[in-house]
């Protein structure tokens, strides 16, 4: 499992460490998330619409959350 946040944040890092022992990608981009998925066995990806190509490449389930979600009508509400 990997937990990722594109904005570097000490607060995120501390909270993520308190709830999981997974690899934490703090201040990383989608390329590094994709590399982490290739290195670890992943069953599901939670992310915004920009993660869709990664989920498709890795053939994993994908749940859209966060912002932006621009490929589904009504998700922005």
C-alpha cells in the first residue's frame, strides 16, 4: 500500500504515519505514485480524474475522489 499527497506537508506526514505503516509519498507527483504502484501489489486506487490513466495501465479498480473530477457529470457537487 502507498499513501500519496502531491503537496509536501509535515502535518499530512505525521497523520499518515499515525494511521498506517505503508509507504508515504509526501510532496510527490503522479509519476512517483505510478512507480510505487508498480513496485507494490495494489488492488484499488483512490484519486482524482488525473489518476485514471494510472489505474487503467495497472488494471486496478479506481474510485474517483477529491478534485478535479471532470469526467463524471454531477461529481463536482
